[in-house]
C-alpha cells in the first residue's frame, strides 16, 4: 500500500502523497503538494508549478485521479476526486475544480476559474481566467472562452455555463456570456449573447434556431435532449437513477 | 549498423528495434513496440503508451520515420514507412496510418482513425475518432474533424476525406460529412454538408462557390488545381511522372 | 553570479551561458546556443533544436528572459531581451523576435517570421512562415496566421500586422492580409481583406463595422481605443510617458 515513485522523478518539500500514489518517470512534484490516495501521475508532468499569482501556495489533487503524461498543474488550486486529464493539460493557479472532472488533451485552464462536478471536455479547450463552468457540462474540442470585452485590458468578465449545457467544437464564447441550462451551442458558433435555457444556438454570430426538445436522433427519430435522458455511461449510479426518474413518464 | 539508445531512455519489454534506430533522451518506449530500420525517435517521447482500449496490444512504426520530440503514440496502431511528425503529436489507439504521412506539430489523432498514404497536415489538427482520410490529402492548421451528430452521445460518425482534397485552416468538419476528391475547403469554413468532387466551398455554413478548375494563380494567372498539376516537391518520382502525364495535354 | 545547471540537463557544444543563467531538469541545450544574463530556462525544454533549414546554425536568446517549461526553440533565430514564453511554445528557425515579447502557452511560431518589440500573445496562436508582426501588437488565443493563397503550394505570402493592432480570439488571417495600425479584429473573424488603420472588423468574412475611437467602455462609457491611452501595465516608463503625452489633451 506504499507509494511508487520512479527513480527519475523529482519530489519537492512538504509533499503529501496518499496511499498507492504513483509518480512517473521524469515528473517533477514541486513544493506544497497534496495528492490523494490511488492517484496516478504519469511521466513528464509538473505538479504544483510555483507562481507568485497563487493566492495560497498549495495544490490539492483529490483521490483516484489520473494525471496523464506531460500535464502541468500550478500551485494554488483545489481539485476534487477522480480528475482525469488527457496529455499536455495545463491548469493554472487559483482554480476550483470539482469531482469526476475529465479534461481532454491540451486543455488550457488559465487560472482563477471554477469548474463544477462531472464536467467533461474534449481536446484543446481554452478556458480564460474567471470562467465559471457549472456541473455536468460538456465541452467539445477547440472551444475558446474569452474574458476581455475591450481587448487588451485589465477588465475581465468570465463566461458562465449552466448545468448540462453542451458546447460544440470550435465555438468561441464572448466575455460574460451566460450559457443556459440544458442548452446546445452548435459547432463553430461565435456566441455573443446569452443563450436561453434549453435553446439551440448556431452561427456567426450565434442565433437561437430552436429548442433542444425538438431535436430527434438521426437514426431512431427519438428525442435526444436533454442528453441525460439517454447518456449514462460513466456517471455514478445514484445520479443515473435520478435522471431515469426525471424522464420516466415519456 | 546498431541501434543508438540514449542513456536516459527507458525501454520496455518485447521491443523490437530495426537497424540504425535511434532513441533520444528522456524518451520512454513502452512494451510491445516494433520500430522499423533507420527510424529516429527524438527526446521526451512516449511510444507504445498502453491503453485498455487498444484492440491489439502492439504498436508498429515503419522504417525511415522521424518522430519529433515530445510525441506520444499509443499502442494498438499500425503506421507505414516514412512517417514524419512535428513536435507534441498525439496518436491514439487502433489507428491505421499509411506511408509517407506527415503530421504537423500538436496534431491530435484521437484513435480508431484511418489515414491513407502521402497525407500531409500542418499544425494542431484535431482528428476525431472514426475519421477516414484517404490518400494525398492536405490539411491546414487548426482543422477540427468532429464525429458526434448529437453531442454528447455514444453514436459516432466519422467524416470521410477523398483523395487530393485540401482543407483550409481553421475549418470545422461536421460528423459524417464527405469531402470529395480534388475539392478545396476555404479557410474558416464550417462544413455541414458533403462537398462534391472538384468543388470549392467556403463560409459558415460552407457553400459551393465554384469549381477548383476555375481558380487561377494570383501572379501567373495559370490554373492551380488540382494541385498535383504543379506541386511535386517531396513525392516519389513514379507518382510525379503519373501526375505529369495526367496533365500533359494542357 | 555563476550559472545553475540542473544535474539532469544536457548541454551541447559551443554553448555560451551568461551570468545567473539557470537551466532546469531534463532540459536539452543543443549546440551553438547563446543565452543572455539572468535568463531562466525551465524544465523539459529543448533550446537550439537543430535543423538544416536554419540559415545560420546559431540561436541567440536575450538577457532577462523566462523560457517556461516544455518550450522548444530551434536554432537559426535571434531573440531580444526579456522574452517570456508560456509552456510548450515552439519557435522555429530563421525568426527575428524583438525585445519584451510575451508568447502564451502552446504558441507555434513556424519560422522565417518577424516579431517586433513589446508584442504580447495569449495561448495557442499559429504564426505561419513569413508572417510579420510589428511592435506593441496584441494577439488573443487561437488566432491563425495563414500564408498560402493556393493551398497547397510553395508560394507563400505572410500577413503583416502593424503597430498597436489587437486581434481577437479565434480569428483567421488570410495570406498577405495587412492589418492596420491601431485596428481591432473582433473574435472569430475570418480576415480576407486588408484592415484599414484604426478600424474595427468582424465576421466571416470580416467587414469594417466602425472606428476604434467610437468604442466606449462597457461600464465607464469612456473611450477605450487606441488601447495605449489606458493600458500601461508592464511597459517601460519612458514609453508610458509618451503615450500619456499623446492623449493628454482629452
């Protein structure tokens, strides 16, 4: 039940490793890092990267996490259990990340962000400072969250994404935009205005084109949104049970 | 004629290295990897990265390849001769990649893809699972191939790109779209419908604006497409000979 | 006042390190590299990466620079003092980069580029070969500079960005386009034509929608452009003084 640290890993001061933690080759753990039980840090990572911008000089990563190779996580953040990263993820300082979050390859969390529970992203997302992403959100590749209404400036306004929203590939979210619960942003949209709950937006600039309830599955013709009525893979049983109840009368 | 393995490289079990293979500093070769003659793997790479998603726990990389530094290639793929990658490329499991393929810096092949022969890409392309890219295709930076018509779902439909097509920078290809032979997708297009053979599409959403034959060179006024009538650099002699024959009556 | 080279760093031949230079763990300095005083090269970098495409087989990095971890810089470039890179930056051969330049995480400078003084970029910019970026330019995340009017070809025409221009997130700049002084490109624009001095463009394709002077701050209602009338953080005192003089009669 001990930890497994590769000979070539470099471990800083004041590092607390839980049971069964493993640290891969050529990985650097900087000072003041706390890593929960059963978490695996792969090769070529940097964990607890120091920065004067961190409000607190400590990084906490929850238990049962998998940090894939070449990932960099700054000090000053708190991350819940069961984080899974792709390769080459960057997470900067002062971020609060919930539990069961999955971040794809090359995702770039710029710091001072809030990411809720059960959020899943695909590759190469840019999450600008002060972005707030709530629970069960899905984000597809190459989505960019901006935060500066008068670029360049020091006046930053993060976007807010409500529960269960899904944001299609290559979309750009303008500063301070609110993306409503259960909504769907089509691929390649430039989102300049708030997206109402349960609506579909698309285009440059993005416009409302309908409600998610009206989208039918290409093959089966069945309703596909809100997506939790049909996509249950990888979520905890008690949550899936609630979702099934929510849609049982259909 | 021996192999050259840097002192700091880590080599797994059941690794077969051809003649003149070289392995750079801080690179990790995982188990069950076969690397062809004269192939160079540079620094900070991970080759044969293990995953339970691999249908076969083996990675084959062809001879005369150049894997630039910080590249990650998963187990479960078969790659032909003369692969050239840029830095930080990721190739996931169960992909079939032909010969003489060039993948630019930061290209992210998500797995279960097919890439033909002589395909060339620029930097930072996202190739979603189940994408099929045929031969002699060119893909420019920041192109995204999506695969989920009802995001998020488990129902994936890859795009198909036919021979000699060229896809401009920053374009997004929607799930299941077919991009015809010899066609041209303008930069920044959102491609929602099939692109007919030899046509030019552009815009958000992309629309047909003409035929490639009608495009003249900015300076010379000569026809420029299909591109193989004029661009021969780096292709094998016998192929260039065929191309010259195809257009010799003009 | 000596240099500090981590035990695991690999240093090539003919490397000149200034006073107080530090080289991080697992970093490789290739041959013929000159690094100015007080410059810090972090972990997992490759500096002076060799290429036959370099016109001169030497790399010069100015003093007081910070090269963040996992950055790759090719031989053949000359970089002024006070360069700051994010993580995983790539700078290829034959580039001239001025002083006080900041390049965000994952920025990809393709080589044969010119970047002036005091240029600042955010994450994940693609700067195609032969792009010219003048002084005090700001570039936001996921901007792509293309260079090939007839893709694929060997006929490359770089874009030119004049002083003080700001280019919004996710914009794509077409080959040879000139972006005028003090202009503003809105997020997600596809810039197909020259942008006149002091104008705002937006859309796909981008069109002029007004002059920067008419943009008021969301909260204060004050004019916000040219941005140097209000944003002074991090620039040298003598420059800020000139800017204040320029706008003192308002």
